């Protein structure tokens, strides 16, 4: 008994283009225009599989908005590896903002800072490596920031606002203000010749030029 030719029949959003009868699959075209192979069982009333292409059943990428084709039972949230990396970054940022400044977070942060300061005091080699790596990160950050004047100006405005609030808070408490000045004097006296040259000879002229440029 020969199989029925299903060419031209419509099942859901799929229209059969080719039914050779020699294969267990039918070549169909979806209403959106995409062609593909689908099981011959789509013609049976008991079939519970998809009756449209993967793109029609897909969903927008959470980052760029491109349609992510449906694949399997679990729908992917992004369309590419760069979008996936950006989504992970955003999720991490959202989580950080949700837990930041909570009592548990502040406790862990203080403990980590205490351990780090102790290690910096006990291991001069680690302190040197950490400071050098931190300077490289800051230099790379400044280089990226200089490529975006609007972002750089926004960052400077935030830093000025933070400094102004801290200054007002210190000036409102004479005892705290004197203690702060004493800490600054101790820090200045403890500077090595290399640190003094780096801060006041190499960095200070650049700071003055950057400040003059945004006035």
C-alpha cells in the first residue's frame, strides 16, 4: 500500500513542500518563509510536537533583542557568546547591588579588608606585586575612560561630589578632622622616594592638566 502524498497540505504553520515517500521526514516551509525537515508524524492527530519553525517558537535575546531559535525544552536566553557573557555580567551586577550594604555583606567585607591589610603588612613581596598590578589596572581604566569624554566627566562629577560630602562631614567634627589630618601626615612621612616621585612628580602634573581641561 503506497503512502499518501502530503505535498501542499498544511499542518499548523507548516506547509509540506516535498513528500517523496522514501523518507521519514517531510520538507516543509513555515509561514515566516523558513524551510526545514519535520517528522512525517506531524500529519497524525496524536502528534504533540511543534508545528512551526524554531524561530517562530523562539524568544528575543535578553541583550540584543535578536530572536533565539527554540532548541529543546529549555529556551536559551541569549543568541551568542558575547551576549551570554554580557548577561552573566549584568546578573552579577544586579546581585551585587541587591546584597551590597546589607549587614552580612558589610561584615564579610570588613573581614576581607582586615585579612588583606594584614597580609600586605606581613608579606612585602605580595604587597609590591599587588600594588604593581593595581597600578596597571588603573592605567588601563584611565586609558579606556579617556576614550569616552562623557563617561569621564560623569566619573569626575561623582568623585567631586563624594569628596565634597566627605569634606563637609570631617569639618563638622573637629576631632575627626584633626585625626584625619594626622593620618595624612603619617602617610606622607612614610612615603618612599619612589612613591613620592610617582605621586607628586609623575601623576600630579597629569592631574592638574586633567582638572584644567574640564573647567
